């Protein structure tokens, strides 16, 4: 949040990739890509659902930029 706030103060546009449009980051950015997946935890502790969609979206954006 601190880094996003710093970029915002310097008039940089911010894109948030988040699982909730209501997250604190989504509220202060310029663009939001929200994804919705059911929460899956391993051993009732490790959340494995939030980073996978983000990595996929970043990879897809990267592949589009290369073209």
C-alpha cells in the first residue's frame, strides 16, 4: 500500500490485480483487474488460490506485449 501510495502521489497510473474490488489497493488505483476464484487452503493454513491467477494474468499481459 505504501508503494502504491507513493506512485499515486507522483501521478503514476496504478493497475491492481486483486481478488476483490473492495480491497484497499483497488480503492486507490486507476485500474482494477479483479478475479474471482474459490478459496483453497492446504493444511488449513496455506492459501494457494490468490497468486496463481495473478501470475497467469501477468504472463498473459507479457505475452501480448511481446507481440
